[in-house]
């Protein structure tokens, strides 16, 4: 458990270091967010290391879903359990079990609809232990559907548990001004509403609004 705690601390420090050198900044942080190439700089020979991806800039827009016509365009689906291990004004750390895979993700604070993101595959058993022992809020339970509309594939989430009743879709874009098709099942845009950030849904679930 001490090893897991140290890993989480290193990931949070990574986000803070990137912020200090101007890699990303924003008006608020979210716990669902992830630029250097070495997050395990100690020499204690405990064999803890990550394969660090190149920095990715996540640009996405989120919408509520108003009808079920999306169901005829589903390409795949997966059950997701995710929790948050650290959160501050500059970075957040999330652990997610998605089907038979698991990931640690660190995200920077948002600037508009974009933010930096880093993701690391981890063993499912480790992720389950983190969700059980380290999550600062109860985990979020949802099913994610991949739904095609025009040139884009949307992530559409149907939430369960304390967030039951919430159905939300998001689309990742290459640029902030990229044009995308708006399917007929799309409702109100909530990209700029912090209540709909997954970390805030863990902290203050939809059913309690």
C-alpha cells in the first residue's frame, strides 16, 4: 500500500511541476485530468516505472442526451468503474477499470474545452486496490457506449448508482473550433458546467442536486 501511495503522490507532483513551468493552466481543476518523460526519478530499485506516453492535449465537448435514437448506432460498449486519488487546482489523478483493462490518468486543469492528459495502463488488480483503498470519493459506476455520428465516434455514458438518471455524451476534437455533426439525440451542452465533471459527480452526485 505504501508503494501505491507513493505512485499517486508522484503523479500529482508531475501535474504540479508541469503547471509551474507553464505547460497548462486554467480557472479550475477537475479530478478526471494528465508532460515529462520520467515520473519515477528515485533510485530505490523497487522496479516501479511507467511507460509514459507523449503529452496529449484533450479537447472535448460534453452534452446531455435527450433521446434514445443513438442506440441504433452503437459500435461497442464497456462497463467502467473509476475513482479519484488526488485533486488540486492544477491536476487530478484518476484510476479506471474498463472491462478487462485498467488505467491511471493524470489531467491538468482545463483551459476552455482543452487540457493536458497522460494515461498509463496498469494491472487490473492494482486498480481495484486503489479504488478500494485510496479513492477520495466513492467510485463512479457507468456503462460507456461508442456511438458513431458522421466522422466522429462519441463516448456516451449511462450512469448508475448515485448518478443514476444521468446520460451524457462527449466528443473528442482535434482543434477547439473543429466542426462536428450534431446528432438528433444530442441535448444541452454542458462543457463549461463544472457540475458535470466526473470528479464533481463523484463528490456531489447527480441524485443529490
